[in-house]
C-alpha cells in the first residue's frame, strides 16, 4: 500500500491533532506519561488510520486486527486515539485518571471500548500478542496482531521468552514495534540497563529487523508494507528510533518528562511547539513525497 502524498499529509494532520489531544488530556488530568505518549503517537496514527481493519460500530468484530500497547503507561496517548476514532466519547478524556473515571492511567479493556488488552504491568504485551496471533492461525483467521513495546520494558525477561515463542511458531501475522525513545523513568536506557546492540539481539531471537525513524510517517508505512509482504517464516520487528516527547521541543529527549505536569504557561508553550513541529513536518512531506 504505497503512501501517496495526499495520504502522507493526511496522516501528518491526524498525528498533529492527536498530539494536541494528548497534551490536552495531560493538562486536564493534571499530569501524565506524556513523554512516551508523544514518542509513540506516529506509530499508533499509522496503524489505526492506514493499516488496521477495525469496525468502530462493532468493536468486538472477531475478524478485526488486534492492537496491544504493551507500554500501557502511554494510555494517555492511546485514549485520545480511541476517542478520536469514535470508540469512546471524547468528553471522557477530561476525566482521565481522575476519581470515578473509566479512563485510568493504564487503560482497562473492560472499561474502555476498543482496547484489546489491559496492559501496564510491563513485559506482558508481546506474550499476549503471541497468543492472539496463534489464535488467528488456529481459527483460520486473516487478522494481524500489532504489538508496541517500550524500550525500557525490554529489561523484563518475559519479552524475550515471548520473542522465542513468536519465532518458534513462525508468527508472521504478528508485527512488533519497539518505541526506541532511549529514555525510561530513571534515565537514559543505556545508563540504566544497556540494550545495545538491540537490533542484533532481536535478530538472534529469530526476527527480521527493520530499523527506522519511528517519527517519520513515510518510513513507518514502508516498514509495515515490508512486514505485510514478508514471505519468510520469520516475524518482523520494526525498531523505531523515536524522540521522547516528540513535538514539544522543551521536553524532547528528557527522561524527566517520562511523567510530567503542565501549568497554564507550559501548556500554551506546548501548543505553540506542536504547531511549529507540524509546519516542519508538512514541509518535509511536501518536499519528499513522490
């Protein structure tokens, strides 16, 4: 599914809208995991608005593609995606993580429509994804499972057990992303628990690895197209080099914004920063689109 210029610009616009909604949600909530929410937003935008087969009016449609946000703390970005699509009322975002709200910090699949798996206990998402991918095979279904991992959560050994299972069972209907924003709650990943050479590790576990700029819409689409066209018996891992806090210059790349709060001044500055980022991204799309 080659990316047209019109599609690229449309996806940039949607990613911009969703980043603004993520910032709004963080502001309404009083605080949130905005750093990792912003880094992963392009991945979610491309998955939900170009590739995934879903039915908003039938959220439990058995043939739908599955999406598992293993880094569940990024629910502050995932909730806006689901509300914007129409699975849930946007007004619910104004109560995100507040007492009595169905929108908890880690989204509960029993309370938030469109969530395929409750996540947040890090390291479990890929295991769930292996299960849904195996289920599709056993049920002779064509749906795909998309799993998004954080790089910090790769410190959890359960990820690597799941990776071995995915390769062993040749789950080519599973597409895995790593949101490699290089930072976790306690600091840069390479200082807390070194991950590199990360691509080599995934390859050793039996995956085909595509390393891309995970905040580049075109590269994301090309990588997913590659995964769709994969004719080997190996699953594909898309290693997304991203920026923590992507789009808001004064929080970008700063692990201290893994979780943060915005007062009125920071909120307004954040809005301005997102506008500037969007302009630059549109210029890039206009220049590079075929």
